[in-house]
């Protein structure tokens, strides 16, 4: 259903594994889907905390 997003045990789909790890994965997918739902024309970027200067700045982490 458009605009409704589910994470965890309430969410079902073929091949779903009921693991905590699956919930984390579903949360990430839901976050990207929500952003796309709200801002369909906006490009999405995936940034890793280990390599992203933007994320390092937001987290107050300096390069080592």
C-alpha cells in the first residue's frame, strides 16, 4: 500500500527470515523508500560512516 512502510515481524514477503539482522536491513530499505516517496525527484545518496567526509563532519570525527 503506497505510503505505508513496515519493518520487523509485522512485515512479510517471500523468503523473509525472522532475524534481527533482517529488521535492520528492512529499516534501511524503508528509510530510502520513504525518502523516495516524499521526494521522488531527489537523488538518493548512500554514505558510509567509515569513508564519508560528510558523515565524519556530522559525527564530529576527525581523520586518522
